[in-house]
C-alpha cells in the first residue's frame, strides 16, 4: 500500500470512471485512473460547471414562454399580441435571471471569503481552540481520539491547507478560487442566453408560422407551437442526461411532461379568465339601460 501511495497521482478519465462504475468493472476503473487525459477532463469540468445554468435557464425560459403562450391561446389573443407580449416578457425575464445568477454567485463567494477571514483570524489568535474543534469533529466522524489528534496536528502544520479543511469540514463552505468570480459572470451570461434562446422557441413558432403557412387557424398555430416546444423540451432533457445518468429517454420524457403540465395549467387559467371576462361583459350589457 505504501509503495502504491508513493507513486505520483495520475489524472483520471472522468467519463471512463463513470462508465466503469455503471458497468461494475474494476479493471475499467483501474484503467480510467491510470491515464493522463488532462485536456479532456478540463473540458468536461467546464461543461459540467455550466450545465446548471444551461439546463435551468433553458428549462425556465421555455416553460415561462410556453405558459404565457398557452394562457394567451386560451384567452384567444392574436398572434401579433402574443409575439409582442412574449418577446418583451422573455427578454426581461432572461436579463433578470442572468443578473440574478451572477449577483447570487458573487454574494455567495463574498460570504465564504468573509467566513474564511474570520477562521484565519481565529486560527492565528487561538490555534488551540480551532485544532481542538477539528479533533472533536473527526472523532465524531468515527476516528479514535488518538488518531484524530495525530492527523489534525500533522495537517495543522500547513496553514493554508488546514484553513481550507476547516472551511470544508466545519462549515461546509469550499473556498472559492480567483477564477470563481469570472465563472460567476460567465454563468450569468449563459443563464441569460439559455433563457432567451429557449424562451423564444414557442413564441416564434406560434407567431411566425403564419408567415410560412398563411391561412392557418389560431388553434393550428397553437398545435404547431406545442409540437415544437415538446420536441425542444425533449432535446433539453436528453442534453441534461448526457452529463448525468445517461437515461436519455426517461430524462427527455420527464422534461416534456413537466412542460405539458405547466402549459395545461396556463391554458386552463387563460381560458377561464377569458370566459369569465366575457360573461362579465355580457352581463353588464344586459343590465345596462339602452
């Protein structure tokens, strides 16, 4: 074991490691840990870091826009009104989502750095107390008191490493790196772009179809928009599964079903409000003297 640990750690192939786990193959796992796929792993990490912004932004965008479209269709609004209302709503929400993603990430990073400064001050002014806290924590995790003291005292010799350990183990707050602020800005832009692009799909599909196929009835436009939106939702679910559990069909169907439920609720509410308003207007006309 000691000879094995003395060897330099090699960069593993993360995709191969996950495949080995899914197949239950120990040999494949060993092979995945014995390769030097640095570039592929870095690209995968970057894509995985942006996955949340892409999927969440795209899903929220298309569901928001399609819910608006379904409500407008239920209320029998014209394609022009739907286009104007949809474009303004999608762009405003996309900007709000992108800014919110950036500001929340930056605020979180600042909060973690404030906690790091406090832990640093405490370690410098009362190291015994911080070391004792970590020994107690490791003992609660299952270590004997003697082993915990040996391990913590050895790690406490390396101040920066020990501070990172304290932040992670004691506060569950991984310390952000210098590139995390740039990543927050990037994720905010990705959130904005994903929300806007996916949100435009049902709106443009509904409002611009008459330009290609003139003479279609309004219910036909809504059916076409439903088909386009369902296809896009399914593709988004498949994309999400590519970075997750590889269950493409299940993920695609779940995402499509979620969109269908949101659209059905919005359509029924729009139809009910439209019918209620029409009834009110009719009633007012009947009771108003000529």
